C-alpha cells in the first residue's frame, strides 16, 4: 500500500509553421487534456489545461492499503563493447517494450525533460522510481526542465538510470543497463546462478581427495578385519602352522 499521485507532465510542445494545417505554431499555447482513473470499479475524470512553463499538474492523489504494486528490475553489468537495447534483449531473452530500457549515467550528458529516471541504491539494493523522486533525493531542481549531469553529480553507492525509448540506442561498453520486466521474466533470471570461476575444479579436487581417503580407509578396515578374522568352525589347521595364540602374540 501507500500514497499515490497521478500527474501530467509536458515533455515538449511541438510546433510547426505548416504541419497539422498550421494550427500549432505557438509554443506558448495552452493544451487541454483529460485524465481518467478507474478506481474501485468507479471511473473518475480530471480535466485540465497545461500552460506554458508549468512544471506538472496533479490530477489525483489517493491512498491504498495492502502490499501495493511493485516493479521488477533487472540490472546488467557493462558488456565491455558497444551494444544496443535490441541486442541485449536478444542476449538475455527479454521482451522489449517501449520505455522498459534504462541506461546508467556514465558521463556528463543532457537529460531531456520528460525522461523517467530510476535511482539505484547499490549498497541497500533499493530503487527510487520516478523523475520527481530522483531529483528530490539528489537535490536537483524540481520540475521537468532539462538537466546536464554526470557521475560527479551522483553520490557514492548510487547509480542513476535514465529511460530510453529507442530500441537501437547505442550503449557504451562501460555502461550498466536496467530493464523493467514482468514478474515471469524476473523470476526466470532470479533462478539463474553463476558458479564462481575455479569452483568446479576445486570441487572436483575435493571429491577426488575424499574418494581417495575413503578408499584408503576402506582398505585399512578390510586389512584389519582380515587380520582379526578367526578360522571358520570345523576348519583343520595345516600341519606345522602355528596356533592361533602364537599368531596373536606375533602380531603384538
């Protein structure tokens, strides 16, 4: 459960002197919109007008009890060479959906307005989701304005991921990537384990040593049992063979 807010952000007002019949030429124009929320079987509606330089417009806020919704994330380390989200999806068997791919900020760059962000606390392995929450945590200006940030602007033990909607976006070889995935995909990757390098040979050597010791112990036990074994009942002692008592004395 928890508190939820549904808000509208304007990623950018598109204008053109001739496109769309010349109706959208003013970048400062007001943009009307409607948001519908189906909650507890009832449809709620919010009507608003987005004005120039407005940061965001809150449409609904509400609280919910229970476990609430959780997002599943998969983080992959740098590949070592240039790649794309398309290639990574194929490699890791992940279904691509627009907006599911995020790349880690590894160099100074412009973070465009409207891009979603996920901040990973690598020490606690927890995620802060949403551009507003990430900006707040990092102490960056609130709102949907463009940012120019790099690794030096991100605290130690944190890694910032920026959303990309491009399937063919080039990912540098030194860059971590994050995918938002469905529960089934997450469960499939969670079951996969990596055996440390050299563990196989170490286990093999241990098993071999154990088998050798076991065989040696078995042979010793067998010899001991053989030495203690008494002649079977009814067996005749060969002529000239020492008595059992003398044999026992010789062993001492």
